[in-house]
């Protein structure tokens, strides 16, 4: 019996440790790099998938216009019985070929399709950039809020110590009740802030989960995976953004379409055609009415089409011209809006940069003040205890200094995030977003 108890005593701790190790990965959230988030978001994005479908459609349209010069080959059969005078050709089997030989319009339509494909590819790249921007901004905010949450929990702990100290000082008659109530109010406010940050963290994790398809509980930001965002300015060699390039490509496509429709009623067209028929007289009385009946019949030739009066084609050309004008104006409008956005972001960046510097200095000052308070609590303030001497600091001063230092730290994090977000948006407006994404993809996982 003793042997059995010893065996159980030896095995039980091993079983507990094994279960703990087996369940630990499921309980802990793993850190996910920004690169992984961006790649998954681009793969999972509906806007990217729609843009990919548009590229496939544009490629098929280009193939359709180019293949008009390749002869098609169609075979068929028209087997049927007829009595009396034949109403149609008694074809048992037929084959036909058709293709364009010369068309001034088709050349313009092909150019239009190529410009359309270029626009679709640019819109696809633009969609991928926008998804990367949204995912990156959300990820950086999650990283910022997570660090703020850790600081807020420390603040809440310091506030609890402050309430405990004030409780003792109030009961001893050293401090008035108002000081205790003020400490309790500070603790309640910090609790509310912590709850807000926890809610915000959960919301951001769910947004990233919607971007990537990952479970929200499995997303934990890795600060080291975020590359430095360059401090670009509007004067640093701006490039044309992908969205504007795409709009210009659409405008060119519409212009080629307009030229093609205009040439359709101004220029002739030549087409090639060939037909082979194998005819039979078994199920009809064809030979009764036609003296010369042969089973094998071939015809081929060129078809010339010269438009003289075709008001429908002229009206279509006017419709295309209006569409082309609209696309041109939309491209110009997009360029103006981007210029305004660059100017606005540049002005905001100067202010945010100054605010971030102020917040950083405040955090450094608060950190220095905390160190001073800790030193005075440990060594005294050196002014003695005589009349007119500076009073010695109390333990509650330490907690207040710690709370103030954490608050300035959180303010610096907020200012840094606002600055990073504005810089990313300016990068995209200046057309330099791809450079930063290349740096992100080059960063090791």
C-alpha cells in the first residue's frame, strides 16, 4: 500500500506539468509580425479580390480585340426533310471561317483594351496598398494601445497604494477626508481608463482578425516588427500615386475607344470569309428544281464595308466622347484632391511632430521628477528639520509621481501614434508607400 501511494505521489506532479505544457500554447496569444498581418490582409481582402477579377476581365477584353484578326473555325449541320420546292440549302455538314483583315477602328479598340488592362493592374496595386495602409495603421495602434494598457495597469496599482496610504493618514488625522476622496477619485478614473483601453484593444484585435481571417485572441502585436516610418516631406520628389495613374490610364482607354467609334463611320472595313458545305439530295427534292447538283461546295472571299450614312454609329461616337471627357475630368479632379491632401498632411505633420516632441519632453521631465522623489524619500531633502525648512516628502508623493510619470508616458505614446499615422498617409499620398512596404517585406519575420 505504501508503494502505491509513493507511485501516485511521483506520477501526479509529472501529469500536472505535462497538462500545463500541453495547454499553454492554447492559452497564450502568440506575437504576430506586421509583415504577416499585411500579407494575410492582402490575401483576404475583398477589394483586392475584386481588383483581381477586374484584371482578369480586362485581359479577356484585350484578348477579344486582338483575336478579331485570327480566323475562327465553326462546323455545323442542318439535316432535315423537305417536300416540294426547297426552302434552303440541303447541307448535311458545313464549316465556315471569318476574320477581320483591315479595320481602322479595331486598332483603336485594341489600344483602348491595353490601356484598360494597365488601369486594372494599377487599381489592383492601389487596392493592395490601401489594404496594407489600413492593416498597418490598425496594427501600430494596437501596439500603442497595448503598451498604454500595461502602463494604465501600473497606474491603477499605484493608485491603489495611494488610496491605502491616504486611508491610513486620514485615520491618523494627518490628512483631511478630501485627500482620501481625491485619491479614490483618481483610482476610479484610472480604472475607467484601463477599461477603455481594454475595450479598444479588443476592438483593434477584431479589426485585424477581419482583415486577416485570424482568430482575434491569437493576435498580439510585436513592436520590433514595425520598421521606422521615414519623415518625408511634400518637397521630396513626389511620385504620382497609383490611383491617379490608374485614373489617367482609364482616361486614355476612353479616348482610344472614342477614336475607334469615330473611325467606325468614317473608314471602310475589310473582312475575310470562307464557307464549305457538304450537301445531300436524299431527304429533299433539290435536284428536281436545280439541274446541276454537287455535294461539295466551297466559297470564300473578302467583304468590303464602306459606311456612308450611319447615324447610329455617329451617335455612339458622341457617347464615347462624353465618357472620355468625363474620365479626363475625374483624373484631373483626383490629382487636385491628392495635392490638397498632401498640403493638409504636411501642415498637420509639422504640428504633430511638435506635439510629439513636447510629449516626449514631458515624459522625460516626469521621469526625472520621479527619480528625485525616490532619492529624497531614501536620503532626505537635505534641508533639515528647523523652522522654514522644506517638509520631508511622504510615501504618497512617490505614488503620485509614479502615476504622473506613467500618464506622461501614455501621452507620449499617443502623440507618437498620431505622428506615425500621418506619416504613413503622407507616404501614400506622395507615392512612396511601396518603398516602405518593400522595407517591411525585407524585414525578417
